[in-house]
C-alpha cells in the first residue's frame, strides 16, 4: 500500500468515521459530567443536537439506509431499556436512558455503513481487515493487561471467531468495533455512563473494565435486528439480490 493509497483511505475515513468521531466528542460532552450547568437540561441539549445530526444523515441517505435508521432507533430504544433499566447491565449518569441514545445508535450504524461503501475502502478491504484485526487484538490485550478486562477480552475474541468465515460482513463489523471502542472511551471518560467491575454486575469471577473492550459484540445485535426487519419488509427484493450474488459467485468460480 503506497502513500497515495494511504492518503485516499485516510480521506475516506475522515469523510465518514472522522466526522462521526468529532460529533461523538462534541455531542457527548453536552451530557457530560464536565459540562457546566445551564438553563436547558444538558441531556435535552444533547438530544436536540442528536436530532439535527439524525435528520442530516437521514436526508443524505438512500431508501435502504433510511429504513434501517428507523429500525435502529426502535431496537435501540427497546434494547437500552431492557439492558440498562430492567437488567442493570450498565448505568447512565442520571439513572435513565437519555433520549439521544437510540438516535445515536442509528447514526453510528449508518456512518459505519457509509465508510464501508467507499470505493477505495472496497478495493483495499482485505488490507483494512488485517489492520483492524490487529487493532482488536492489541486493544483488547492492553485492556486485559492494564485493566484486568477479562470480559472484554473474551468478547473481542468472540468477534474475531464469529467473523472468521464471514468475508462479506467482516469489514463492517471490524469497523464497528473501532467506532464502538472510541464511543465507549469518550462516553465513560465524560461519565455519561458507566460499566460495573464485573461482567454486567452478575458474573463476579469475570472481571470487566469501564468500558469493556469488546462490547461492540452487543452492538452487532442492533445491525442484525435491522437487517432482519429489512429482509422481512422487502422479501422479494432480498431474494432477488441473493440470487444475483449466487450467480456472480458461480461466474467467478467458472
């Protein structure tokens, strides 16, 4: 990979995930422990900003992405109340589920999809997968050594294992791991939310960091849920696309 290719890949990253990272830093700061108290409640201010970002992405997205954004908000809403409020697996700053969180799930999903759709990213997907796999191993290992994050390390290994025979999905989920790792570091640093010292606070022998390194494994459920709803809503189109893929694969083999 020469310098010109690296520059083009970096530009593709900046135009999708780079903007997302900046938005995460700014958006979560509005609900952070460090944000000064103002007349408008901080979580409401963060929600307004998130709504504007959601509307912007929705307007710029195609019909399929728009539909999946809608599903992501619904699944994110139900999942947050189940995992955080009902099961107490993690806790938000005020003990509630901020309204901006389900919207944020949709934004993370679409931004990661947009990155993976970039032509230069598709061309060098194999090299990117290797780089991201190295990052996952290194990141989770450092958390294991310095934060006794056994829980996150095991989930990180599960990510790599589950995607070993999934070449079509591998780049997206590896990229999602990177995004979620950054999101969780910022969110917990700002004290917007926190994770217990053991796995979800229910498995005492499975130590966990705040945040656990491999928590993106549970974010994958969001994408799988969105994909399931999309397939059910567009069954004929999905079957047609599967048939085209099979024919294309057969032609390549031939």
